[in-house]
C-alpha cells in the first residue's frame, strides 16, 4: 500500500502564495479605492473598459486629413516614377 501523501515546505509556500498574493493585491487596491479585479484583468491582457465617444464629424475630419496626406504622397510618388522612367528612356 502506498504511503500517505506529504507536501514539502516549498510546496506549501507556493500554494500559500498562489492563494494569498491575489487576495492581498485585490485587498490593497480596494483600500486605495481602486478596482483590483479590473487591474488583474488588464495585467493578463483583458479588454480595457475605456469608452471613447467620438462623433462621426470628428472621424470624418480626421479621415479627410489622412486622405489629403495620402493623395499628396501618391502624387509625389507618381512624379518620382515619371522622372525615373524618363531617366531610363535616355
């Protein structure tokens, strides 16, 4: 018959820390007036609860600026291609 299962001291320490550390962290955040559960979720890559309220007009304004910059860059690149093709044709 197999003997009784015994855990070592380091095993007890790991189990204690596995249980006690999160409880202590959540408790310390609670004392500081914060939500410890959300902080733990954020540590492990949980979704942020930041909500952004951006109006459609703001998005359109931003998009128009981006489109304008991209069109300018596109025109520069087309000019560069034309110049390089002309250089090759010589």
